[in-house]
């Protein structure tokens, strides 16, 4: 018959060797990320950001107190509310429409800054002639459609495009 086991013999674990092996494996698996991280760290060092970040971490509570005090001023909170409103507005507009509008505005600004037409005076007859231009007509039609929509939005002051505005800042 078999003899009962009286004592377990465990081999001593070399925790340092196991940790070193895990680190070496992680370095091999993430070599590209580590190299990119080192490049980022070097760029931060060259720009003098490392001491700033270290000071921010070391003086975190004091810095946070100053930031909260600066943000809590009336003008800053109003500005943040306006910024949130602009972001909400931009989230409603489809990206394709926004891209089309920005492209059209860039083209209009380019045309408006051309030297030859910028210095020319326009009389009443020149304005009437310009109104016959199809490009001017398209712009005016879009402008009037915008004004009509804005006017209908202003007619009902209780209505809002954003029913759930979230918590007040």
C-alpha cells in the first residue's frame, strides 16, 4: 500500500525572475507603443512640459482650487454655457450640410477679398444687375430661408431645439 504524504515539498518561487519575465514579454508585445511613448516623453522633455506636469501633480489641490475659483466667475460660467449651446447647435446640424455651408462661405470670402472687386464702388444699378446673377440669387434665397426659419423660431420663445439641456453649469 501507498504511504500517506506527511509533508508537501514546494519549490521556492523566484518572484523577481517571474516579474522580470512578465515585463520582458510585455515589452516584446508592445514594442511599437513603447517606442512611441518614449518619443512623446522626449518631445515633452524638449518642450519643458515634464516639470510643469510634475508640478501640477505635486501641487494638485492648490491648482484645482485656483482653477475652480477661476471657472466659477460669472463671465466664465456664461461663456461655458454659450460654448455648450454652440456645441448643441452644431450637433443638430448634419455634417454634410455644415461642410457644404463652410465650403460656400470659404468661396464667398475668397471672392470678397479679391483685389479687383474689393475697391470697386457699387451703385444702385450695379446692385440691381447683381441681383440678376444666379449665384447671388441662390445666396439670397438661402439667406431669406434662414431668416424665415429664424423668425419662426423667435415667434415662440418657449420652444427650444434642445428640450433636455442637461444640468445647468
